[in-house]
């Protein structure tokens, strides 16, 4: 049975006999210009086929898979199809065995491994991230000393956009071997704040007015509800802690950033409008000598 490669070879030889030049045999056998042309035609076909399959996968699964995972999947599919085309073309055109082609590819991989070990580890880590998916495009994450929004996940590296607008490229190997804090993995995120009031102020009243204030915000979640309670007694103040749950996706938007800068201002205004003052460090000095104290009171000392 005639294979597609042999059929293509016959067509080229019959239509363009001038390409059928037979060189002296070498370690890969007889290679004519027609065979070389066939080799590159097969590789071009594999490249185009991979691109077509990638386009189909993006259209078919764009609403079912995350963008970063879909991009990585299509890239891997294109690489596999191209390598399959190479494995088909090489033995048929160059009259070599699959074992010989495999030895060549193995040698190339070993050479790359010794010269660019870091690249291979990043590549393997990129594939591992595809299956483990600890982060996705659009997530706000903390990786080591860097934190920001994930803009792109590539085979070798991941790009973050920090809150200052700086783009940071992080190798995938570093991501896979480092603790990653994903602030978007959960639908809600809790923020803790502390405010100190004077000892003479009514603590119960302070808790009550703050709870009413937080009920007026539409983005503060009702379940779990806000928590307002006395957390500690400091030397100059009674510390009140309040915990607020906010939507993870919203908090890193422009409105979310504005909320984080406005909440403490609203807390201060609300407390002061109800006669409750923010405490500040102060000291009361008592004198053991009554005469000396009276002198200070009268302004003689």
C-alpha cells in the first residue's frame, strides 16, 4: 500500500523531474531535492494543522476554560502536532528509522538540558501550573516579595502587574516552589481595622454606631456579617477592632481602592459626631509632695 509520503514523492517526481537528483549515499541514505521538499511540506502542513486545531479549541472551549489554561493547552497541542509531523516526515523522507530520529531528538534534549537547565525546569513548572492551576489570569496574588494582578501565564514565566503599575516577570519554577498567596481564590476577603477611643467614652455606644455605619455600605457582605468588638486595653485607649468581609474581585478595582482609603475617615467622623473621641497618648503626673503640687496649681513654680 502506497503511503501519503510515497504518493507525494511520486507526484513531485513526475511533475518536476528536475528535482529528482540522486546524490551519493550517506549515513541517512539517498536524499533528493524532491524528498527535501516533501520534508518541509509535511512540516508546514503540521504547523498549519496545529494552528487550525488551536483556533478550533479556542472557539470550542473559550466559555468553558480559563484563558490562561486554554492558551497553554493550545500551545501544547501545536507542539505535539508539529513533533508528530516531524516523526512522520523524517523516517519516510530520509530513509531513517524511528530509533535514529529518537536518538537525534534525545541528543538535542540532553544538550539543551546541560546548557539551559533553568529553561527546562521553568517549562516543566509551566506544565505543572496548568494542571495544578493555583493562579489564574486576573487573580491578585502574592509571590515571594512580589504582589499584583496576574496578567499572563506563559510556558516559562508569569507576568504580574503590581499596584504601582509595574509589570514583573517571574519564572514559573519560582512560582511552583514558593508559597503563593491567592487573594482571589476565595469569593470574599476579610479586612481588619483597629481604632482607639478614650476610657471615658461609652464603649457600647461606639460599637453600636460603627455597626450602623457598616450597614450603610453596599459592598460590605452581610454574610458573614461585620464584627465590631473590644480587642484590648492600651495605656491611653480602649482598642476597638472591626472586621469587614468584601468581595475579592471588587476590592482591587478603582472603587475598592477608594473604599479602603475612605473607610477610616468615615469611622472617625461617625465617632466624633456621636461625642466619642479618638484617643491619643497622654500621661497624668502625680506629685507625692502636696505643697509642691499646690505650687504648680497656683502657678508659683
